[in-house]
C-alpha cells in the first residue's frame, strides 16, 4: 500500500502544475528544463523559487541576514487524483543560503506572514520552509470538499513542496512543529520516511484510542500541588454554581459583540464548554508559579470569577466567530485525530453536558465519520520504525498525558521531558544532559561538521524578534486544542 501511495505522489510531481480546469500545464521534461534554465540564468533566490512551476510571490519582507518570502504554491486538491483541480497553498521561505541545512516547519494551523525561526532552525543556523495546513484560510479549496482534509493529503502537500524545493536546497532537511505541528511532522514521517533526515516534534499528542482517556484523568489528579489543584477546581466549580448571574454577563457581552452560538447549539453549551476548559487551559499555558493569582472561590465576587475564567479559557472561543477559523482542526479531531474527554468528578451534579465531542464544534452541514484505525496505524509505525526522530514534552502539559512512545524497532530516536514544562516545552528547557544530547542529535541529523556536533550548542545567536518561545509559536489562544 505504501509503495502504491508513493507511486501516486510521484505521478503528481511528474505531471507538473495542474490547472484549476484539470489540465496539466507542464510535463516532467518541461519542469526539469525550466529549473535548469533558471539555475543557469540567475543565482538570485527569488528567481529560482519563482521558476518552480505553480509557485507565485505574495510578498517579500526584508530581514537582516535573511531573505523572507511569502508564496503561493498550486497543490492538487486530491493527491490521488492530481488532475482533478488545485488550490493555492501558502508557504514561506526564510532563506539563509543554499549551502545550509533546511528546516521544514508546520504549525498544523495557519501561516505567519512575518519572519520567525523555530528552535531547530536556530540550532542548525539554516533555512526554514513553513507551510500553512490545508483548509486553513486562505489555503482552502473552493468549493471545500472536506473529505480531502486528512493526514495523508496534508503529508502529501509537504512531500510535494519538499520535492520542488530540494532542487534548490540540496543539503540535509529536518521537519519540525509544535503541538498539532508536531503531530503533522510525525504523520509526514510516517507516510514519507525517506524525505527528511530528522524529525523534531514538540508537545505532540498521540490519542491512539479515542475512547480511552484515563491518562488525562491521572494527569489532573497528580499535576502540581494539591493546594493548587484544589484552588483551580473550586473556582471552576463556583463558575457552574453561579451559572445564572455569570451567564447573564456572558449574554450581555455576546449581544454587545454580535456573537452567535449556532455551531455549538446554545449560549448555555458555550458557557459550560468555556468553564470546563479552565483547568486544562491553566496547566497548558501557565502553571504552579501563578496559582496564587487564582482568586479564592468562596470569597471571590462574580466579576472576579467571570474575569478569571475569561483570562484562562476565553468567553469568545465557542462562539461561531471564535470557532470559524478552527473548523479544520475540529473536523480532523472528529474524523481522525481524536480528542480528550476527562471526568472532572468535582463538577458532578453541576455539569450538564460534560466534555463535548469535537464534532460539536463543526458546522452541522459538514459530514463527519471517525476512523479509529488512523491513529493506531501512526502509533504502531512510530514504535516500530522511528528513525532519527526526537520528541519533546512538558512535564506539566496535559497534552503530554498521551505521548508518542518508542519501541524496539526505533533507531537513533528519543523522547525527552522538560521538568516543570508546559505546552511551551522545548530543547532549551531540558536538563543539561538531555539538552546537550538533543542538540547534538539535531546537529548531526542536519549534517553539520563533527566539531559543532560535539559542542552541542546552537549555531546561531538568539534573536528576540526571530526566536519566539514555542508556546507563542503553537497558537497560544483559548480553547481545548493542541
């Protein structure tokens, strides 16, 4: 099966760019000829990028030491039927030099149009290619056939981009991403294990069996101190006890903002969904060090309870307007990725809906059917076949309760946990020994010289504008979402 998939993807590359009418606009020979001519006539990186069939420039932004381009790339809507129409997928190129290694980064969501550097890019001092995940606007086929949004199609997007750009960036390639981006990098490796020379996946959840979520319950029973857990649980409970007065505030806010609740079904369901996210959101992005900022539930005013829930969960998130951008994520969670359900016994008798399934946050007109075999396949493949893969998790991140694990078949692959880390865990936050080992492996996979590997330090200096923390890089917004 995997061999046949590779053959189909090879076909999609060989036929060149497919026009929206379904007619191929370049043959394999034409593509090779154009690339050769472009290389011979110009050494300017923009000219070389734009010589790739299907590539067009959106904008170029200056940044010292780099060239930064935001581009559109014509992709087949269906990589199994590449002649049946295309859509424009946004990518960006942070160009350092064709003599440097390249990092292929995805967030699993949209694309930032400003220069930014992932941690592996800084470590190897390389180029960075970033991809907007299919179906996140504006990289959405029109009309949208949601059945073409799955992890294989997205991995095939990456494979096709890599195949086109490898002719320009000929040194080693690494893939990376945080959270859903880490999942994306892992799925790409599962389907196209020969493309990358290494994978660095940050805080990537691995929901192998969607209906079995006891690992999350154990996490919330033990994370942090009992004092902090009790403080959070009490405030969350208080928000449901005071549902009537707080929901009135919520309703007034919604009317002022023009917020609606058609997708989730009612303001009451949205209210409870936000409240139930409170404890999860606190541990995902914050932690024990700010627990004293949570007001005492027994003495807090209605405004204090309402505003605290808003700060860590976000009243706007489960409105139609808040959910719209994330429809592709919730669709994938409802069809392939799975989503967590936790018990929260301290809310017994107060919760009317419990953790609502991902399908509750997708417009009803979009058909969905869950495929339980998809995550089992990826998990099994990683355990048996992981080669030069590195996973980083945060000790206090709820999404790490179900991590990727390595089996006997794994080669030169590693799982590291950052002590006290949350959803922003990275290599820099590991213990000294783990940080040196992880950095050395990243450098080695990137093909840098042995002395640099032995030194096990990032090759590029820290840049406050380029090197944002990982938790900002993985879409730090409200809502139960990796």
